[in-house]
C-alpha cells in the first residue's frame, strides 16, 4: 500500500485528530502491516504490548476475563478505523483480540509513541512559548470525536464580543482536523447567528457530510451556552493538476517594506506637532492592543481615499507559523474578517455621525497554496450597500502577484439606535 493511501486512512482514525500533519506523515512512514486469518489471535491477554494497532480492513473481537463480564458482545466488536493497544507500551495486554474475518492491521511500534504526544494540534516538536499569538488562538482542545473546544485569549483583540475572524479560523481548524492532511480547504461559507461571549469557551461540533477520494465536506456548528451561534460549511480537495488561468492583475502598490506599521502610524499621531494636542492626547490614552496580524495600509492620510468604498493593505501573521498547510489557511481565514465589512461604510462616514457594522455571512475560496507568515496583499471593494446591508468583495495576492484567495461578505450597517432618554412607565 502506498504512503498517500496510508495517510488518508490515518486521517479517519478518531484518536489521531489531535495530531499535526507532520506527525501523521511520520506515522505513515513507520507503521508495519500485519495480516491475520479468521480465528487467529492478534494479541493475547497477558502478553507484552508491542504497539498501537489500527484496523485497516476486516473485523476483530475483544475477549478475556474483563471483556467477558460486560455481556453485550456488540460492544466488543472492532472494525475499520478502530484501534487497540494504546497505552500498552511497557505493559501487558488486558484482553485477547481475535480476528473475526480476514484482518489487516497497521501497527505503530512502541518506540514511536512520542508521535502521539504533540505540543499542539499544529506542531509536533516546537516550544509552545515560541508559537505566534495567532497560532495559539487557532489551537483547539480535542474533547471527543469530532468535538473541539476553543477559547478567546485575554491578550488577543476583542470588541466586547468574539471576533468573527476567530470563529471562522477556529471552525476551519476543527473541520481540518477531521480530514486527512492530503486534502486542504478550497472553499468555506459561514453564517454569523449570535454574538459570541469572550469569557466563555466555544464548542465546535464537526459533522461529516461526505468523504470522497478527492473531496470531503464538513459542517461545523459553534455553540456557547447551549446555543448555536455560528455555522460553517467547508469543502476540502486533494491537490491535483488542471487547467489554469488568471485574468485579474495585482494592483500596483508600494511594497510592505515601504509602508508604516499600525504601531508606527499610532506613534506618528501621538508625536506629530502639526496635530492638535487634544487629539494627540486622545490617541495616547486610547487602549492599543496589537493585532496578531501585522497590517500595513497602502493609502494613509488621504481623506478622499478614506471615503471611497475600497481599501488595500498588506498583512501577515506576526512571528513564524508552524509548517502545517492547514494552519496557514486557517490564519488567512482569521485575517480575512479584519476591516473587511467596514469598507462598505466608508462612503457614509461623517464627522460626528456614529456607525456600526455586524457581519452576517462570509465566504472564502482558496485558489493556491499560501503562507500566512509572508506578506499578502488584501484588495477590498464594496460595490453595493442598501437595505441596511453592505456587501464587500476581496482578493488576496502573494508577493508574486498570484491570486491566492477570493472573498465576499455581507454585513449589517446602521446608525446606532438613539438611547431613549424618557424611560417607559412600568404600568
């Protein structure tokens, strides 16, 4: 059996959902193939454990002094993707496992148990303290088969509610961990239903809609306090060659090295003697929490451009990311919601007039492999707003000018409702 087929198989084993793709690829290299005839013992009670067994094909039955007391024999049947022997390294098997049919198992020898204990779902060997902030944000805790728990970190930006990009990135991460690592997300569509609570964990339930040879489809429900607050539908595809063309060209903009960071722009506002002192003091007092994504705007200080329904900026993750390709798509998904919907409000901003926007739905199509720790150009336009909703489209280019992703979003845009100064009578 070829290595790619083994990787696809391992991606369907529930125990291995927590592993980064590098660990799965390594396991695929070192597993041993064992075959058994019907009635043959696979392992015997009391014998030393030799490794972790994954059932590739066929069925087996657990029997022994402990197993026989359980009574319900249907619970003792083992089938494809089931495993046994986990934790038996250095000890003895607690039950017999007997082949019920022609049985093929993949065996991970005990000497490779360290592959089952990664530092995170994205990195097998790195030091967690060295991981970037956005990688920490997108780290999920596997709590059951196809169920993950995510958190809003205290040092990540928030707006009084869970950032929409966090929901997109974490939901995509959950879906990605249930698909073999040879398939990567090529499209996702989300709906924001209820605002999220930054003080509570988020439970991501993955539903396996389809698993095919080339494509897989997942639906993810995000829950807080027992309520579905967000849904994602995502499609994954195994890489393949095909027809190619790109009609759209990357705009001619200054490179990111020639532009100021958000921290430098803030410092300029605070120290520029041409600006009113009260404005400079207001900027200095305002709490500033750096994004885990570094942003450099292509047009700064031009009021005419700032009122147009379009924007361009370079972005990348702060720090280095682990090499897992799925992680980089999750980071792009996280970053895709930054400032996106706000562009539809640009033509309607007036001095003294407050506005508010709220994401309703969001879609991303990934066209090419992408690294989110290298600069990407985000080109955003809003072709329409009306009926209390704004619509925006986006394109992301790498430094070579290749289109790596296309995006759309619809958002709710309104003036904040005025506060009623005269409270209603209770009777």
